[in-house]
C-alpha cells in the first residue's frame, strides 16, 4: 500500500512538473547581460528581446551584471534553477574562461538558445592619437614600447585576444587598461583615458560616424561595406590571413539541463526575434553578420570557435593553462 501511495505521489509530481513546463512562461523572465550598458552585447540583446517577448507573451526583464570578463553573470545564471526563467545573454568570453583561469564554466554547461550574430573587430582610437592607420599605430607602439594605452575588457575579452594576436605576429608592447565592457571603454577613450582599443564594429560604428573617435582599420581580410574606407589589416600585414575570419559573437543561453520543452519555446521565440526585419536591419547597419543558429548547429560552432581561439591565446603566452588540459583540440 505504501509503495502504491509513493508511486501515485511521484506520478503527481511528474504531472505537475510537466504541466508547469507546458504552461511556460507563467511569469516574466530574467535576461542577465554579462557586459555593461551601451556595449555591443547590450545593444544586441536589448534589440532582440522585444521581438522574442511577442512570441513568449511575457516580458524579458534585462539587467547588466558586469565584472570578471563576464564571469559574474555566467556564475550567477549557473546557480539559478534550470527552469528557463533566467537567461544568460552573453558573448564569446566563456569559451576562454578555463584556459584563462577565470572559471571552470564554459558553454558546455549551457544550452545555446540562439547564437544571434558575429561581429567584426576593428581598431579605433582617440581623435587626438598620433596615428591614423593600423600601420601607423604599430610603428608608434614600436617606437614607444609600453607607453601606448589600450582599452581592454579584461583577460579573454575581445581587446585582449586581438592584442594577443597582434603581439604573436609583430612587436606590439602596449599597456592594457581594463573596463567593464566595450561601451564604457569606448566612452573613456573619447575622454583620453586610453589611446586606442580593439572593439566590435557594431559597437564603434556610430561613434566613428559621429566623429567622436577615429577608425584605424578592420581586423579582417576585407573591408566592410559599413565603413568601406577602413583598411583591412591584411593589406599591410598579410601574416594575419591565417586568423581570418575571426570575431566575437552574441548569444542567448539557458542551463544545459533545462527541460526540453522549455528550451524549444525559447528557441522558437528567439529565432523569430532574430528574423524580425527591425533586428536584421540593426545587424546589417552595424556591420554584424547574422547567424541565428541554435542547438547542435550552435554547439558545433561554439566548439570550433573555442578550439581556434583558445590555442591562439595559449600560443601568444596569454593563457594560464593549456587548452589540452581541458580536452580542447588544436585546430
């Protein structure tokens, strides 16, 4: 009799859990953005969220939880229930946490609801900086080693990776100044706190067009239609072709063990959001490359990105641990 009662109770619990998942979402959803306001990740997430809300029928309450190259936000989401009510709205950085010694988490611990887009890195500078191209920057840095201040978002952030790629191929000794995201760093650069920084084209383009900062060049193999006069780095330094194309990406994630039907609803919502004409226009205008992938396809992309970048960082002498230690294959 006791076993029958226990079995019935277990069945009721399962039914209740299934009903709750079936009714998802029954309340507003938290969207935790791992970088500061005004940056590229913040811009992308605040642009796509309203379109996903229309499908979900609930608000996505966005908040910026900065610090630790995104580790603070990533750790926070990892401690929340696996119920789909807390989203990690983030960039590429977690794929480098292990080799940088920042965290044991990476995107293997999260399910990719949608990898929305990838960005193209650019090098931008304060308007008063004594260089106007990437080659002039390199010449100036080599003439003044350690004296040029580079805006950074911390170890494993885009500026540090691009800086590592530069120093792995040419003599490039600069002083990194950290900020909580590329938005705050770009603002600080306008005031002269730093001389230049690698950034995402999408976050920098409006500042460039408004004349608040100047662009030195594109960290890519070809020019961008958004800023066609900006020279690609390979024009002067063809040795960088082996890294191309490379860039940051932006995605929405939940904990890996979130119920499948909740994942499916989130995938549907953000796929629709990423396809919204207004969002696609923003992506195009800002120079991002639309991706709109989820599940297994996104996992394959994430693993390939991690393999390429973790080994670049390690070979540049920037990592604290070898990718080999974590089973990350050399590309």
